[in-house]
């Protein structure tokens, strides 16, 4: 009893200390002093969550406190947001209502808490429709008050920081969702530091071994980089000092996640990534000097010391990125012959780069106009516009929006010389839609720099573009193959649905006429017989086909309507039922509720092929980081955790994700493709096969090799037992001097 009391007293002390720290940070910020209100919110939340604990065993209130601290310290928001953060789980988890919050804390805070409560269920539910709804809610609340999503991101960041206490299958779901949607939104809102942390944490939980491996390599190569850094920056400092610059300079090391991402995307080894180190110069602008000019002055000074890469100057000073980021990036050749990126920014640009839009507001409050603000407004406006259209396909919708979150921008000009910011890979059609829906729907092409181009022409920065339209033009389904912006895709889909409905109405008329002529009565089951007879999927499809004339009703349809027609296919062809003998050869189905979700699935030599399906998209082998997915056919499919298909599943059907571990004993063989590139020469093939066959005693399933202009490229499919053996093969082949690149293909 006594020890319990003592523990509780300790906890009270920890809570009070955490709150005091929050207040200290708040008081050190530039916000108005509303300590009383914050204290009231804290006390209210504390008693509301009393007696409840988190998975970690901590008192629940420690979570809202941590979220409020992130909101204040890392995002730079003020008292309203701090209070809302303290109260964010009260309505969701306790008996208090929004009215209570409203009465106690007023309209503003209550509305933010309401927004947060609405989206508290996680973005992704079990059903696709649920997902679309939740995601829409998230975007809607975001476009109403951006603070809702900022606090939500802080909430997610704290949950990611404490993810170790969650069950493993939940970890994948949360990490997957974070990478899929929260990191891109954080990026889009300019919270680059938080975005990097979210990505890194997701990576650490999804691929713990790879994370550890990369971290170790970063550590091991640190000394080398330190030398490179000081050799490179010493002359820079000398020169900047001589110019009388006030600045500080520091190295930025690429995060494990972005290193890994690059290795995956470019099929390169850690050692081949040259931009792990970048250099930042952050200066205090001189009185009366324009900070944009000063960036270029510093750049000029650097060109006197090092040679700049001609294609790698990025001017985000005069034309900020859509997320508000401003800086001048340039790449220089070091004395050791390595390219090093230098990022030049003023203190204030730096703050915006780290804290995002909240920092913008801070400067805006001081009476500064800001083009980045306008861009954010435009973007939120586009989101609202997209939300106005009904979106039947949730995942497609997610993907298009997500696409827009990461897009880099280019600039194009209107015929009148106005500048427009558009995402990279934007087509003429996308641009037409970005100006006006009518222009998009009737677009027939464009003139780019006075030359005629088709709809799908991809625009380049600096193009002058005139959109050409015609009233007889109509939206075509094929447009979806090249429209890239969320807005264009949403508008095209909406127009297609309108056309579809028109066709269906016309089809309905034709069907009625036919029935009348043949003196038949319309029942839903006889109409069902007609679409099944035509091997279509639904009544709507039939009506559409009738409307556009691809099906004309005749005597056979009459038979079908009367039920006289013998069907040429089984009665329920669309439910994917399999015959008994087919089933025998397949994997055993598993009941979802019979699965133990608390523990990872154990993949053994015995059960691997009988109880599970190895996903065809990524073909994992023992040793790969994997997860299980319970599919619609009641099978458990094993994917690599990094498989793009699994990524989508994690976010869309997170509740069906199961943790999985290998417990195999090297009795099974798997075929793995390994890609090789290098310099062609006599005997290379012989060398490869000798190493694999004779030295390693591993069999080769297939080998393709192609030489051109002295370079060869090939793929060898080896039969191995696990990832270790793949590494052995790669490491041994690396010793052949003429092989330059080697990678396992997914
Ligand atoms: Mn929370």
C-alpha cells in the first residue's frame, strides 16, 4: 500500500514537471502570455483522463502534454493550439462532450477539438468507403482550420515516438499509415524536420535490421566525412569572414530513411551515395541589405573557391517551393573531387524551413507579405474543390491527392506573360484544368512556345502555353492515363460519371421500349438475367452498353428475359467460387477470427507453402522483412514489408495486416534474380558461373546477358535458401573487377 502511494506521488511529480516545462517553453516563445487558459486546459484534461494509462504504463495525461509541447516547441503554435492539444483526446476518450469544451474554453478551441475528434479514428478504416470518408474528413477539417492537421501531426509524431509499446501488427499499421499520408502532409506544410523524423521512425519499425545496418555505416564513415567537411568549409569560412558576413555553417547528414530510399530506388550501395553530406550556410542579413541578394553574394564568393556544377543551381529564394521553402542550393566540386551540395539561407528562411507554415504566420503577423502563404491558400482551395466532387474510388483518390503532396513545381507562362506554378510532369491538359474546369473539359491541345502540341504534352519550366479549346470536344476516359494532377483527375472522373449517367438513362429508355414492344414486364430478376447473359457485371453496365449502342437487344435477349435461355456459364459466375477439385490443390483458407493477432505468424519449412501464399509482386524469401496480409479469399499472403503493394495494403487495410517471422531451417529453395552491370570482356560469363557454381555451390536457374558498346547488363536467377546466401553471391561477384553494379531485383 505504501509503495503504491509512493509511486503515485512520484507520478504526480513527473506530471507537474512536464507541465512546467511546457509553460517554460511557451513563455520563451514570442506568443502572447495566456498561462491561465493553458493551466485551465491542463487541469481539465488531467482530471478527465485520471486513472487511465497508456500502453507504456504512463498516466494518460503525459500524452496530451507531450503533444502540446510538440505543438509549441517544434511547430511554433500559440495558446489556442496548445489548449486544443491538451484537450485533444478528452471528447474521444471520456464522457465529456464538445459542448462542455465549448462552455469552458470557448468557440475557437472547441472547434479545433471537434475537428480532431472527427478524425481520431485513424485515416484508414476496414472498408474502402470508410477510408474515403475518413480521408475526406481529414482534408476537410484541414482546409477549414489548418491547426487541426498540425495538432494531428503532433499527435502522430508522439505516437510514433512511443510506438515500441504497441503490439507488432499495430506497429506496421501505424508506421505504414504514417509513411503513406502523414509524412507527405507534413512535407506539404513545410514541416521538414518532422517529416524526416516521421519517415525515419516508420522505417525503423518496418525494417529494424536495415535501419540498424545503415545507422552503423553512417557512424563508421563519420570520421571520413568530418575531414571532408573541414577541408571543404575552411576556405569558405575564411572568405566569408573576410567579407564581414555574420553566419554559421554546419553539415547536414542524410537521414537513414532517405539513404535507404535512394539505395532502393537507384539500386546502388551505401558507398555509392555521394550526397550523404551537405553543407548549410545560415546568415544574419546585414542592415539594409536584401536577404535574397545576400544569398547570391555568398554564392558568388563560393564560385571563386570551387567550381559550381552548371546544372545544379536551384533558386528557391526568388521562387519558393509551394510549401514555403526558400534557400539557394548549389553544388560544388571539392578539392577531393567530390560534389558537395551547399544550401544558403538566411536565419528566417532557415526557421521557415524547419518549422513550416507556423513560422510564416509569425512573420506575417509582423506585417510582411508572403507569396508562400498565397500558395498554401491556393492549394487548400484546390483541395476543397476536389472534395466538392463525389469520389467513388477511395484508393485512387488517395493516390492522386498524395501525388500532389510531394510534387515539385515548375513555372510556365500564360500568353500574356503571367507566371503560373504547376507540378512537375504537368501536361497541357493538367494546366487547362488548373485554370478552369471548362477549359479542361473542352481542351483539344495547346500551343507551347507557339508550336502545336497534343493534350498529353508534358510542360517544361519556362514554357509559354496557350490552351486551345473546342466546344465539340468531350472528356474521354483515356485522359486518365496522362492527367497527373489531383484536380484534373477528379474533374475528368466527374465528367465521365456524368456521361455515364446520360448513357444509362438512354439505355433505360431503349430497354423500356424493347419491353413494351415485346409485351414483357420489367422485373429486376429478369433484367439480371440479361446482363448475366451478356457477361456483364451489373445492371448499370448493361444500361450503359445499351445507351452507347454496343449492345442492341434482340430475340436472344427476349429468351433470357423469359428465362428460356440456357446459360453458357455457371449460375453465379461473379462471386469467384471455385469447384471442389480446384480448392483441393490450393492453400487452406483461414478464418480471420481464428488468427492470433497478438503474436507474429511463424513461417516454417512445413507450413510455408501449405498455409500461406508468397506474394507474386515481391517474392520474399527467408530473411526478408515480411508481413502477412489476410486477403478477400481468406488466405494469408506474405509480402516484403517494403513491397509497394504491401504499402498500399498497410494503409488501406491496416487491420488485416499480421506480423510475420521466419522460422525456417534452410530446407526450401527459392529463385532470386540478381542484376549485374559492368564492363564487357572475354570470360566474364565464365567468371560469374564459376563463382556461383563451383565456389559457392549454388545452382543457377537461368542467366541472361546482353552486351552493347563495351557494357554488359544481365540477370542471373539463383536458387538460394535465404537472404544470407543472396548476400554471399553478391559479395563474391563484387570481387570480379569488371562488375560495377550488382543488386537483387525485387
Ligand atoms: Mn492522441
